[in-house]
């Protein structure tokens, strides 16, 4: 129980600080940054369902975030040629530039937040977290299913690991 509370507390501290900095510096929410990041990672237009699945959020939550990004010119939507019911979303040139600027500072902020730890300490912490994740997945296979992960989150805060 103590480990769970410490992990949750750490996540909340980091999440809160990143949200504050994104808003102050870029007028961007963490969910907006997550969408920009996912579209950049994908490298090609994605369906709303693909983005929703990758970010582990509902299509309804994603729609509002994409609406705001589209209004500001960071993403574009287009109808799929193969199925007119499907919308594809992709980064615009402005969205690409915005993501690049935000991502550079985001990485620097994380380096600053963890800057007091030696590389070996960070690597050890990552190894321990992966070991815990693997143990939970082994003992509770349903936690590895996308639907179970998606139900657990209604907004993006991106604590997932591969």
C-alpha cells in the first residue's frame, strides 16, 4: 500500500507541474500536448479511434481536444477516402512547429525535475518500475488489455510505458 501511495503521489506531483508549465508557457493543456505527440509519433494521419486507443481515452474526450487543436490550426481533419464515416486527423505545419517547440521544453523540464539523480539511479528506478509492471501483468493478465487500461483513464496524463 505504501508503494502505491508513493507512486501515485509522485505521479501527481510531476503531472501537476507539467500541466502548469504547459499552460503558462504555451497555453497548452496536457491532453492537447498528448494528441500532438501521438500524431507526431505516428507520422501519418490517424483515425480518431487510433489516437483514442493509443492515448487510452474515450472518443468523446478526444473529440473536444481535437476540436480545440483544429480551431487553433495545429491539426486538420479530413474524411477517409475509404470510408466517409471515418475522420483522419493529422498535424498541420503549424502543429508540427508547435509540437517541436513544446517537446523540447517538455524534455528539459523532465531533466530538471529528475536532475538531482545520477543516470544510474534513474536507470535503476526505471528497471524497478518495469519489474513491478511485469509482475502485475503476469499475475493479472487483464491489466494488459487495452479496454481495461482505457476504462481506467478519462483524461490523458500519459504515464504509460511500452
